[in-house]
């Protein structure tokens, strides 16, 4: 038997039979698919010549299928670049994870509010405590000073009587003036002079009379002067009062 010659490989478009690429075109890669299948010899009548074109039994005919590669160029698109959207969380997962965080956040906020209220309450209590301590300290100091000055008031009364009789002269008079000045620095002041309007909160009336010279109750005689420490009354003045007729 004679072997049938193999068919020539198909010629690529744009190429010469010799296999070279046409002028001005670059050679493109191609995809080759080979089909190796065994072809059995068909039944040939006796009159047919043994040298017919049918292939001999047992031979394998190689078939090559060439597929030209098609290149597709992406058209240029004007505009901003496209950014892939972030992956969306799976539905049902985000709320489940956010629920404990929200509860913890609310608990922290509640605790912060409570601590803030505690701090404000403690601050207010401390401020009130300082004011109360300062007020009590001033009151205790004033009471102590008043007690000492009240014990010295009889001495001041003796000095007033000596002044009225003209005995407060010389070095003794100088000492009396220095003592009065020193006590005045502690806030001690004397009141009760003849002709002052009668004030029942500061004067103690031991005698009453009528007079046409006054239009209101007036102190016409001071028997003992009164003293006060700042706004605090240490001792009222003893006076005789004249009422209008």
C-alpha cells in the first residue's frame, strides 16, 4: 500500500506560503489544536485499486486546527477611575457585633454621669463646709474679742467719770487715751451722747420726763455710755429720756 501524503498546514492569514509574515504586520501568536484519532480502513470493493487515496489501516492522521488569536483592545473611557466598592458585611453580622458595643457604651456613659454628679455634689459640700468653717471661725474670734473687751468696760467707765471730774490729766490721762485708741483698733466703739434720739435697741431708759424743747424722745442725760463691737452690741447705754409735751 502506498501512504497518502499529509496535507500541508493551513497558511495563516497575512502570511506567505513560506511562513514569513507580510510586510508591515507583526507575527501574531496562534493557538494550535491537534486531533490525533485512529481512522479505520473502510471496506473497499475488489475492483478498486489498491493504490487508492484511502489511508492504510492502522495509520493515524494528524489534523491540525489553527485558530488565530483575536485581540480585543479595551476602548479608552474618559472620566474618573472606577474604584471597587468595599465588600459589604454579611447581613445579620454587623448588628449582632454592634449590639454588645452599644450596650457597653451606654453603661460607660451612665457610669460617667453618675461619677460626674458625685463629683459635683462633693465639690458643693466642700464649698459649703469651707464657708461654714470661715463663718464659725469669725464668730468664735468675735466672741472671744467681745468677752475680753466686755471685761475692760468697767475700767473705761472709771476713766469716763475721772474725765468728767477733771482728774484725767498728766501721764494718767495719756495712758487713758492710749488704752482707748488700742481698744478701738479691735472694733470697739462707744455711743450715747446727750441729745441723741432715743433708740430702744441701743439705749436703756431709767428715767422719763416731758419737755417742750424736744419734738421726739431724746436722751437728755447719759448715766453710762454704751459700747458695741462692730455691729454687735456689747452693752446698751443707760440714759434719761425726755418726751415731747
